[in-house]
C-alpha cells in the first residue's frame, strides 16, 4: 500500500453518514425554537437528517435538504425526508423566496465559498439560521499562543489535516461577512446560558471571546424581498 492509500484513522473529510448517530446536539433546540410551525424549511448540509427529522416532528414543517454526501442523502431518504445530492456553496436548485427558513448548521466553515452560500440562503429564504464553532474562543487563543498549533478544541478529535473545516471563523468574522454580503440583518443571536451568572454575563458582553458555539438568526431586508 502506498502512502497515498494509507487511511487516516480519524477522518471526517468523506462525510460518511452510514452509521452516524443522531445525538442531541446543543444547537438543535436553539434552531428548532427559532423556526415557526408549518414553515417551509431548507437545511443546507443536512448530514443524516437528524435536525430535519426533529423539525418535521416537532414543528410540522415542509422540509427539504441538500447534502454533498451520498450516504447522507441515502439515510435522509430512508427517513422519508426530501433531500437532494449537491453542493451548497453554488447556485442552489431552488426558486427565489421558496422557503421561509434556510438553515446551515455547523457547516459554513466546511465550504469553499461561504459568501456564495450566504447569498444563496438570502435568495431562497426570508430567514436564515447559521451556526458555527467560534474559532476565537478564549481556550483556542491560549492553545495557539502557548503551543503554536491549531487549537485542538476546534478540531473535535481530528487533526488539522484530517478535518473538513477549511475556513475557521470567529463571531466577528461572521458579522463582517453579513455586511459584505449585504441585504441581511441580525434578528437574534443565541447566548449559551449556564447556572453561573458571571459566565452568562461574559457570553453576553464578549461573545467573540467566551462563546464556543455561535447561532445567528438573520432576516432578508425588505428591499431584497
């Protein structure tokens, strides 16, 4: 076997969802709370459809999805979900304003053209929900400063070369992207609350430093509708 064929034991670049567990991720409840019942929802980079399935069950949505992984599409269709195979950072195969919500959950850092993705989300939907790990989290800053390497907290068990995270970003970076794309405004940002009052206060006043996961609810400006 050549070095090119040698498998990496912990690798998420192939996006194989054949045996991927659903789990109960923290951001799911936040996203579900943002979505109004009986809405038309598009999930971009929907993986194995776990979030879509919960939205369909809990909010009775008209759901669609787009996923680059063939195994992900197969799993979604077995769930009875309307999911297509395709990239999410190019012209989407949907009409203008076809959806009430377009969701991109912890995937924007994995695409080649994040700005195209956000523009297309704006084109096809009235509201946009985007979540991502905040690269500027304080523990990542310390890890980079003291060890001079990609912060392990942001790699989620992978190495810098075996992960699909190609565009690490911070909350401040995403706010700038919203300005660059134009025609979008922030409706709400999620605050990760705990039982510790000081931690909640820091998450509110300095989210770019103290919040590990960011969740944004955006709205298309009326001039673009």
